[in-house]
C-alpha cells in the first residue's frame, strides 16, 4: 500500500487536490494497479517463443513499373516527359514562382 506521503506527492505531480477520503480511495486503487503490474512481472516467460504476428500473412512487394496509357513500358526518361510543356534534356522547365 502506498503511504500518505507518496499519495500526496503523486497528487501534486498530477496537480490535483485530494480530500483525505479521496486520497485513501485513490491510494488503494493505485496500489491495486501496481500490484497487478507486479504479478505480470513475476510471470515466467523463459520457455515461451516470441511472436510478432500469428496470421502467416507476408507482405508482397512488386517492382514499380511505369506504363503509358497504351500499356507499353517507356524506354527512357524522355518517354516519361512526353506531356510536359517545356523540356530541356530530361529536365522539366517551369515558370519562376517567386519574383523580386
């Protein structure tokens, strides 16, 4: 069981004011919660295998492919830029956004 000093310290950290009855009630409840954590800590898990997931589902990743509307795979960067208004080599030219 938590002492009155510990309960008042926890209440001050939480910035709450407690009456004596509330301090006793909350102290008892918090002590019960802490005892449950102690019970969990005491469980022996040495012979239990770790499990990250149990469904057996694995992530399937496909390689990225860029296809045009007609379904063909472009042969180079210029094919990917065919709908841009201004192109210089493989660069897209855009108008200046910030003016001085």
